[in-house]
C-alpha cells in the first residue's frame, strides 16, 4: 500500500518536498472493518490549510501521517455484514492506494450507484464540491429566477456545479475563470450565459467594466472562491441587498495577503456576506446530492476532470491545483 505522508510544513508556498512517499502492509481486518481499494483520490484546495499548523477551519494535519483526502473505490475484503466485496464506496481514505475503514463509524463510508453517474463524479459534482455549490447558492444567495449570479473559479469542481444549479433556477449565470479555453468551455459546455477571463484584466476597474457588460442588471448573488482583485471588482457591481456566499479564497492559500479595497460597499449596498463550511451542514447533503445526481444523470451537468496517474503524482498535481493548472475537478487515478 503506497502512501503519501505530510513530512514537513510549508514555509510559504507548498512544495513537493513537504510530502513523502512510503509503502506499508495493510493491517489485518478486525470485526466491522472493510478494506477499500481506491480507484480515485480527490485533491482539494482545503488540503493546503491542513498542511499548516496555524488556526484554520480545517484541522491541522499531523506530520508523519497519511494526507487526509476523499476517495472512491471498491470493497475488496469485508468483515462487516453491511458491505460486500465489490461494493463501490465513497470515503475519506486519504492519499494512499488502500484504506482499512471502520465501516460502523457514522459517515465513514457511503455506498454509491454507478449506473448513471461515473464513480469519479462522486468526488466532484455529485460529492462534496457539488454540495458546496448547492449550499452557497440555495441557502445563502437564494436567488429568484431572473436574478444575476456570478461565480469565480467557474470551471472548477465547485464552480461548474454552481453554474448548472443556477441555470436550473432560471438565473443569469456569469462565470469568472482563468484563460480563454476555460471561458469558452464555461459558456459552451457548462451553460454559463457569459464568462470573463480575469487574466485579461490588470486591475479591479478593468474587471468591473467587463462585469458591467456581462451583467447589465448588476449582480444579485456572488459565490466567492478566489478573493483579492476579483472580489474587489465584483463589489463594485453588486446590487443593493445582494448576497455573497464566501466559500473560498484560494488566491491567499499560500499566505498571500488579500486586502479588501472598498469594504464600505458592503454597507452602501446593504449586502449580506456569509462564510460557510459545507461539512457543517450535513443536513442538506441528501437533498443536494439528489439534485446534483439528476443534473449529471440527465446530462445537464457534464463536469470535466483533470486526472493525474498514480499515487506518486499526487503532490505535483495538488500543487498544480493551487496554481489553477487543473481544468475541472482534480483527481488522481489509482488503478
Ligand atoms: P477548483 O477546481 O476550482 O480549482 C481551483 C481553481 O481556483 C483553479 O483551477 C483556478 O481556476 C482558481 N484560481 C483562481 N485564482 C487563483 C489563484 N490566485 N491561485 C490559484 N488558483 C486560482 O477547486 P474547487 O472547486 O475544489 O474549490 C473551489 C473553491 O471552493 C476553493 O476556494 C476551495 O477552497 C473552496 N471550497 C470551500 C468549501 C467550503 O466548505 N467552504 C468546500 C469545497 C471547496 P482559474 O484558472 O479559473 O483561475
């Protein structure tokens, strides 16, 4: 069982030297446990926060332990009557090829059906990132049909689900993404009404001008994944009583400061600004996953994936995700 451990903590920017590849035997199963062979490992921005030992919403990852992470795979050995060999499951198996799971622990494993939804999508659109988009849109932005909503990192795992969910509610959905290829995909494949390439804009005023063209009626809801200049530009275009769901600020995950240029706009426009962590809202998961599964199953959401091969490629792929090198959900294929 090859595994990636967190070996040491990043000084500023994370590097491959923070990780260590090791190999170990999987222990014999005790009653109630199952052995899962992972097919895919999910790489997610929150993992960067866990590499630090400073306070963050995600608990710090202890050194010398297998990196935490979501996985999908199949049961290959079972000492639990509720799980049979061959069952396909989602869990938090970590950055390794196999995991021994106490399947009786609440939430440790979830069986999934791959008839209409490919297994890997349970780590993306029909998994944690999809529910994240759902929560921010439905519970925080809560848009009416016809309202304009904007999302940054629009072609990523969360952003692409956000687009489909917003269109399903009759909103005008506008994406912000890095580069012409991502923007073309956002409009042509994901169904966004428009997508702005933020890399073409040097400052917030230039980006705000592009937002004005893409959002002629202003912005009613904004789903924040990035922070920095993008947030400053969006704030310039928010309508009165707009709602901002603060989901992530990836532009600052390696320690970059992200000052806010015009915080007074929150007051002037009487905005609601609410941060959230999807794992604290387990009550919405069943409803959200149902809608997301239907969107994927009926082809209304066709999420894209960037797949790295083999566990040894995980650190490099993870660092790429933090730099926007991924196009859609970043995964590692393990078999
Ligand atoms: P993505 O698949 O969207 O990948 C990250 C993307 O961020 C990149 O592809 C890149 O896209 C974009 N990005 C924009 N600016 C930067 C920058 N300065 N540096 C690096 N990347 C940048 O990841 P996810 O969909 O998994 O996550 C999206 C956001 O949601 C993250 O901020 C994450 O932390 C957050 N999140 C929060 C959760 C919560 O519970 N609050 C749960 C899950 C995710 P581009 O090239 O278009 O710029």
